C-alpha cells in the first residue's frame, strides 16, 4: 500500500496510519504493557467521550480509531466530527466504547495523534483566515523528522497548501546554493536545462539580486526576509512573469501586511515546527 494515495489531496492510506499507530504503541508499551491499567477489572465495559477543550479544526481521528483497534478489535470508535471540521470548546469529537482497561492503554497515543494533527490544522487555519483568499499559506520542510506526511496532511485540513514533500519535487535555489557559486545565474540556467517538468523556485534576499535574474525562464521567485516596502516592489517587478512567494519571520501579527503586498504565496515554518497541540480529553 502506498504511503499516500494522492499528493494533491493527501489522503493517508489506512495501512500507513495503522503502521504509524503500531510504532507509537510499541513505544508506549515497551517492555511489559500498561502495568497501571492492568490493575483494573478486565471485563468492565465503559463509554468514554473524546471532547475538545478549545475551539479549533479537528484532524487525525483515523489515527485514534486504528490505535484502539490494534489494542482491542471490540472497541467501538464512533466519530462525531469529520477531519477538517470546526469544533468548539466542549464539542464531542468521538465516542469510544469497550473494555476500560484497553481504552486507557491507548488513550495517550490516540490523544497525541489527534492533538498534534488538530493543532497544526488549527494554527494553519488562523494564518489562512488572516492572509485572505488571494494568498496561499504554504508549509515548508521544517517538519518533525519522520512526521512530514502527517504534518502536511494536517496543513491541508487547515486550508493550507503543501510545499515540497522532498528534495526531488522541484528545484529550490536558496541562499546557500547561491553563496556556493560565483555566478548564481548559471545555476538557474542549469536548472532550466534539466527541469524535466519540475518547477524552479529561486530565493532572493534583495531587489538587486532579483534584477540580475529577472527575465530568466524559472517559475517562482521567493522573497526571503524582505521589508513590506521591498516585497511590494518585488511583486510589482515580477508582474506576470513569475509566481511570487514570501518567507522568513512570518507570524500572526505580520501576516496581513505581508499578504497586502499582493504576493501569491507565504510559506510559514511555524505551522509545523513549533505548533501547540489542540487541548483534548477523554472523559468518563
């Protein structure tokens, strides 16, 4: 089974989710299982509500379902919300029914997945709303190692756009590539010759750099850490020749002013590398 069914839609395959949950349970149950929950009555059946303790966008419910299913196939996990939907404080997200001992064994793993995915979706959605409909919010490769596909799925749930999945998806000629070459125009020309359908993005730190390469046949210009004034001038210079993107130090306070430049895309590392989980709880 493929890891993801579609790069554009990022529908995580059931097999991928199940294998991810297996690894998480192995991490939690090593070496001898849940010694505390083992103290409980083995046959006590209970119904527990998964509740959101704050407003946000929910995601990752299939991870919770598969976590409980791996522990006990008889546990029923009934979703009351869909991935990508809004929840309020006090919203019932799902109902879990089965042997309490087995539910508690998987409680933290299930909550960790849903909390993290929902946290990214929620934060992304806050950026999306502030940026407005004309500007896309993109994630970056600043993802937690081994969690990229999951984090990028969460970004999509929040209304964001996925950037590269890996280093072979497109050419992204950045500051260190440019610093490693005497004539960075030559790197761009090399990329144009070997593009084979892939997009070419060139990062520039100032307008002088951009003017040197303006007119070459690449696809997107990435303005990094530029002042709102220079960014606006850069967007104007790019006209209809290139798609435009801004990055560097983007936060919820300055996102509106960056979007006001007319830039097509804004990439935000913070939506994956340092996001807080959504506050959720399993209540008996």
